[in-house]
């Protein structure tokens, strides 16, 4: 099943790029915070935004960045909600993998 969700496709590609290119250090926090805020504005028509999955991946792949976001931006409602989502990484990763397949981001 091929999905046509161009904004979501672009957002997930951006997330992958950030995960690969930015270090798990304080100087990366602003980029990830901005990504999360922008991600939540992503329009979709056929699927729900994978917010929990993105949070779980960020927590697993960038634990320092995630911890700083959770602790220092707790007064930001959006960041606070996203950083308090609890989803197991393996489940999140599997769901994102299938979504990316359907969006044409990755091939089998």
C-alpha cells in the first residue's frame, strides 16, 4: 500500500537526517526541539502522526538530547507531552519502519 503523505514523508526524512548527523549533545537540543514543534504541525490525511514513535526513537537514539528536552523544557506544553509518551523502542521502530515502507522512504 503506497501512501501519499508528502508532508509526513518529508518530516520523517528530516528526523532520520537529524538522528544521523547531529551528536547526542546539548548543542543539538534546539534543532530537535524545533523539529518536534514543526513535526506536530505536519498535515496528514490518511494516517495519524506517529508522535509516540518519534518520541521513542529520539529517547533511544539521542538519550542526552531527550533528557535535556524533558527536563529543561517541561514548561513548554508541547515538549512536555511528547517527552512523557511511553512507548517501547522496538514497537515504535517497527511501526515507523512499516510507515516508511508505505511512504516510499525505504525499500524492502
